[in-house]
């Protein structure tokens, strides 16, 4: 679990944007509501709408985040995990 930004208001706004994107199609490499999103594209779009620049790839997002304990998680924090045997391949 990781936090992109220490400002709770921006993270909360990004989470609100992401929730509004539920139902948009998945598209590998996608980064917009009109064409679809992949996981890191959705994160980047949501944070950009909240006024924060976030890197594009899952790996870069992880590198620019800081770890937080599970008990400290708050709305807008990111959870990175392995998918199909690839380390930190999904957010």
C-alpha cells in the first residue's frame, strides 16, 4: 500500500474522480474516459483531475509513492500487487 501525496484533500478528490469512471471500458495503454483506461492510466487521470501530476506507469507510480501501514490507509491511497507473476504489475 502506498501514498502518492500526503495531502488528504487531493487524494480524496482523486478517489472521487476514479469512482465516477466505474463502467468505462478497459483498454491496455488507455488513459481517458472516451477511449478507456488501464489501471495506471486511471490513476494518472484521476490524480490529474485532482490537480496532481502522477507518473504514467505502475512501476513509476510505485517509485514515486511512499509505503503506508494498512492501519494508516486512507481514501485515495494506492494498492500495488503482482499479476500473472509480474511484480508490482497492477495498481
